[in-house]
C-alpha cells in the first residue's frame, strides 16, 4: 500500500470517529473484557436488524473454599460518538442515606445471593457514586444549534435496545 493511500485511510478513520471505537475496544480488551465492535442486534420497535458500536462482556466469580459461590456477568452495549462540541453530564449528589447503602449504578445488595456484601464491595469499588460521590442527572450537548437534535439521546436509545435484545 502506498503512503498516500495509507494516510488518506487514517484521516478518514479519524474523521468518522471509528478510531474512537477502536480505542474503546482496545481498552475493554486490555482490562480482560471480551469486547466486539459492530455487533448486530434486533430492534423490536422497528422490526429490523441494527448494529451497536461496542458490545463488551465480563464475568466475575467469588470463590468460597475453592468452590464457586457467586458468579456475576456484566454486559455493556455502547454507542461511541465523536463530537467537536462537549457533552456535559450534570451531576447530582444523592441523599446521604443512599450513599451509606451498599448500592451503585449496577446492582443492589438485596438482589444478590449468598456472600452478597463481599460481592457488592467488589462491584461498587469503581462506581462514580463510590469514587466521586455523585450520579449523573442530565446530559447537555454544548454549543449546538437549538434547532438541531442532540446526538446523545439516539445513542442512548440504541444502547438500551441492544441491551434488551442481548439479555431477553
């Protein structure tokens, strides 16, 4: 392949945002998740196949006396969007009662089987609630024309639909 063609391909990938998808894929895989780019799913609302940018899967197991006691499986469906303008997540601080509970964005300790408090501690170690003490409460696409629809909402809906298809 000649150098001009190679540079054009690289610029095209950067312009399209596909490079960002590959970076997300590489990051998941480096953290021992199984991740795929461009995985298909079935959109039940529109009755057709679609594609999600990233699908990642991870399993965690808690052993007791060398036997598996609890297994948890995590699935992430994500749309990766490139934007010249920032997306702002507004934060909210939850009521102190909720911060004292063993809860995060993923799971509630009440729903866990045996050894639940050990597993909750492991899962919640990296949540925004545990690390920063806050949750996201809204998203704003900064500096966009007010008449132009924001891109975060369709990306969010696509991720929700892909999750629905994979988990049902």
